[in-house]
C-alpha cells in the first residue's frame, strides 16, 4: 500500500518483531496502558485496535483512529488505553512514567508497558525516566526492542554497553533480557514484570532481542547489513517458528493453520477495502482538536 | 480587598485549587521540603503532603514528561520550572508532546497541565538565567501562554490556568514576587485570553505584560503628567491574544508602543505589531514603536544589565518618537 502510494510519509514496518508486542501485550488487562514509539502498528493492533481504523489512519482517512491527523507514527486509541504513537526517539518514555505515576497517585493497580527501540537508550529522556520511576517506585515496564540497528547504525557503534538491560543497574532497577523472537519467552518475562509492577509498584527494564526484517522505514533498502545476516535471521521468523512449534506439539493442525491464515488475509483485505472507500478528512476539521 | 504579594497570590491560588480538586498536584525541583526556590509553594507540603507536593530530581525533561503522562490519564499537574531558563531542557516534552497530543490523537486525549515559574531577568543573574522565552512558546500551536503582572492577575489567572484543559505556560517573574497589590476577597477567576485596559486614553496605546507592565505604567504616568493621554493595555494572556481589545484601542489612538522584555528580533512584540498592521493598518497615524531588550546575552555587570533592559525612559522616548 505504501509503494502504491496509498500510505504517505514515513512508514516503519514491524515485520520480524511481532513476538515482542504480542507476547508482552497479551499479558495485560484492559485497564492497563501501552505506549510505543513510531514503529507502532503492531502494538496498536495487538492492543485490540480495529485493523480497519488503523489502515484508514495509515491512508490518512477521516475514518482513521485519529481522523487522519496522526498517521503511521502517531496512532492513538483511547478506548484501548493505547496512548500513542510517538516519533521523537525516547520522548514518550517520561510520559509512560507519568501514566504510571498517575496510577499510583490514584491507587489503581493498572500497569504501563512502554516500548522503544535500542536506539532510544542513549538519549537523556530514557535515563531521566528510569531514574524517576526507580526512585519513586512506579508501576511501569520498559520494553526495549533491541533490533540491533538504530536506523542504519549498528548497536556496537552507538553505545558502549551492548547488554542493554544492564543499563537498569545504574538505577538499581529490576531487569531481564529475553529472546524477542520467542513469543512465549516474552510473555513469561513480561507477566513477571507486570506482576511486580501491579503488586509491588516496582519498575522493570526488559531487553527483548529481536530483528527487523525490513529496512528502518519503507524508504530504506538496508544496505548496511549483509544478505547473509538477513537470511540467517529470517530462519528465526517468530511467526513461522511459533507455528511450527504448535504444529509439532499437535496444538494446531494444518487445516487450522490454513483457515487462520485465510482469516487473517481476509481481515487485511477488508481493512484495505475500508480504507480505500473511506473519505479523506474534511478541510473543516483542520483547526479542530487543537484547544478545548 | 486584601493587599498581598505576588508570591502570596500564587501560593493562595495553588492552595485553593489543590483544596478544591485532589487531581491537582505540584511537582518540581525543591517545591516541597525547600518550599520552592522562590517560596511560592510555602506551606503546601505541610498542608497537602508528599503525595501532592512532589520534589523531583534535577530532571526537567523527565518530570515534565511525567506531568504530561499524568495529565493524559486524568490528573491536573502543576509543573514548576525553577526558572523558565531551564524549561528549554524540557522543550521536546512541551513542544513535541504536550502541545501536540490532543491534535495528533484526533481529540482522543487532552493534556490539562500548567507549567509555571519565573522568566526573564532578575538582578545580575547573567546570561543563562536572564532570558525571556515567551515567544518560543507562543510560536507553538496547542499551548496557551499567560504572563501576569500583578498579584490580582497572578491569582486569578493561575486558578483559571489550572482549570483549563489545555497545556498552559504560566510565566511569572523573580522581580515581581515581592510586589504588592490588592486582591479581591473570596474566590475569583480571571479568564485566559482576555486583556484589560489599565488606564484609558486617546493619544497613544501602550501595550505590555508581566513586569514590563510596571515600567510601562511608570512611563504612562509620566506622559499623562505631561498631558499625553495614554491608554495602557495589560495583556495578561499572550496566547490566545486578545486581538479585539488591542485593535479597538488602536482604532481609537492611532499610535502604539509595545513594551516587552524579550529580544527585539523575533520577540513577541513583533507578533503584536503584525496583528495591528494586518487588522488596523489604516487606523495608524505613525509606525509602531517597540521597546525590547538589546540583543546580547545578558551581561553580569549591573550597569550593563540595566542598559540591556527596557526602562521608563526608553518607553517615554519611544512614545515621543511617534
């Protein structure tokens, strides 16, 4: 849809990292909160957003989640407690910390998941937020999706400590590092961190080691990594490996897989069709939603 | 009417709003146990406790973001900047997040928060502590910008700002904290977005705000003593700007002096002038005069500092030119 020109601007695909958001968000309750960076399509859908409204937002249509004002990098869904969709690297980490502050302030046992890439861990906002949540004991789980590249720069050239979860040590914060290509491993770790946040109001930093199969954005051919590296990583596709595991264990049959895949394809087709047929936003809404 | 200081007026506003609504809390550096770097939060910790009067680490970007997140899910934070010189460390949070979340989300979320503290020069605080940044914030759609000049305005406007559902930048002044003035008894609010005519006149309109209003007032008295009928406007809120009141005054007087503390180039006065040129050009009898700071980082030496800032004589000289 991007190459056909239906989706504009920057479009950062989540392909390859699915196990992280699915595993993590599946451990939440409805009254929990999720915040993400600009690679946010997966988190928004995993949180239960209607794919039609997500696709319509990507198309810049009036029926989109944000009426066509947010776009790919700024998906929001208040009904699902999905609080964005932020495109300044690391900028949403203090905000997620503030949502956790509000939960504690109001004596609610809701938890906050805050997703970001490993590119965000070198920016000040990350460190300021972690220091605050660790000092004040706020119920938040930071999930660093380490896909190894901050745009085109490999982690080894961007930070002195590759083992990202160790950065939590600077704040005496609980930490974990997990295989982000294994949905069950993600879920297990996040469940534990969410329980810690909910019951004891203690924050955690989780590093999920993952890989994006596409470039940084649709405009990036990813020349900075080798074909061999990508091929090796593709063998660990989290969707395929999980499917194979379920087939092997007899939890799924070939026919169930086939009908699931057909169902998903149908859902996507319907979302595209909905977005195509939806009207563009009226110019009349241009100055709405600015001030109350 | 009681006579209280600007500092006490702000303190009363915070106290009253925190007592009225337990969603309101105060957060910032030294606001609790130290009672505020400028003692605006005196007594609040004792009255409302550590839960609602929260000392932060020195981490402007961090705690401003915390305020935004808390506001998104229903609280009403008041974030204190020890001075607005430090607010630029939080500019990403203010400009990219607070100001845009409502719009980007298509109206799904709101950010009802106040970011307050003193701005501008004080007494020999030198280059990094003497800056008037209001035009930075006025530039950005999604923010409101309020700059009270008197104790009465400080109290009434802060209470309105706390009740407002938008992010409000509320800039006070170190040099105003000890100034005294009459404040109405009992609860009152002053609406955001409305200026006031402090003195009526027919010859020249002088427009100012915050502590420069006091200088403009001195100049106004001097000019009126010479028989010049000056109309003095106290803007109170810079954004949204009360264009109607300004334009109506200009239509009456045809001459304008704008007094601001910011640097002249790109300063807020340029925006007021643009508004007047666009909407009342034909009513002007002479070019608009602006009195602003000299465009240098603020020097330390007292005489140099004085030379940078607007004063009564500079305002009178500007008025005489037109």
